[in-house]
C-alpha cells in the first residue's frame, strides 16, 4: 500500500509538471492579460486623430498642386521665350548673308574718290546710286533689329570685335581700335558678325 501511494504521488507530481500547468507558463506573454488588452479611443480622440490625418493629407496634396502649378508656369515662360526668340532671330541666317553684300557696296563707294565724282558725272551718279542702295539696306537692317558696328577709336571688346593685327601707336592707349578693316553687326543683343579691327599696342 505504501508503494502504491508513492506511485500515485509520483503520478500526481508528473501531472503538475506538464507544460501549460506550471506557474511560469500560466504567466507567459501569450496569455498575459496586459498584452491582450486593446486600447480603445474615445469618440473625441478618434475624431481628433482622423482630423490630424486629413490635415496631413491635405497639406501633401496642396504641396503637390503648388509644385505642379510652378512647373506649368515654368514651361509656359520657356515656351514664350522660345517663340519670342524664334521671331526675333528668324532672319539671322539671311542677314548674315547680306552683311557681305553691304560691305562690298561700301568698298565700291569708297573706291570712287570725291575728286573723280566731282569731275565725272557718270562716276558721281554711280557712286550716289551705290550709296543710296547701301543706306536703304542699312535702314531695312535697323527695322529688323540689326545694327552696324563701327568701333573706330573705341576700346577693344572681344564680345564684338576680332583683332586681326596690332598697330604701333605710342600716342594712343593700348587696346584702342585704330583701324576697322570690316564693320561688325549685331542682331538685337546677339553678335551677327564681329568687326575686324587693328588694335594699338
């Protein structure tokens, strides 16, 4: 009897040691009342949280809209500039071709001396005709934003002049244009053709 009681006690002790029946397992995180607790917000708190979320979404959408408007405005301005430039500089190639014609007319006029014009009616009429054509072409150029550059006596400017020689001029400041071999031209604010010049050194 004593042995059976001992066995029963051992069996009862084994049952107490089964997983899930120990005090430690009873307090595990999976079954802890603290971890199973769901925090419920009051209606006021839930409403405030929803309002904050909507404010955040509204701010993000407003930022996207402002960026889209700014990009659209930049595109509009860029397109407008391109249209304006296309209109302003449309005749650039044609004008560049005519520059040589005008300069040749100028050289033709200068090749007829004043005394020859005075003594010869035909040379006088020819010279006057050449001068008239040149003035008319320059007038057309001016109306289209094309301007002739004659920098005689000016300070050399590499943006509009091209130095082809240096000239010894002790009485003139160094870098001054002392000879214009060929006039230059600009169309609006852009260089069409640089003036070929001699510069004092």
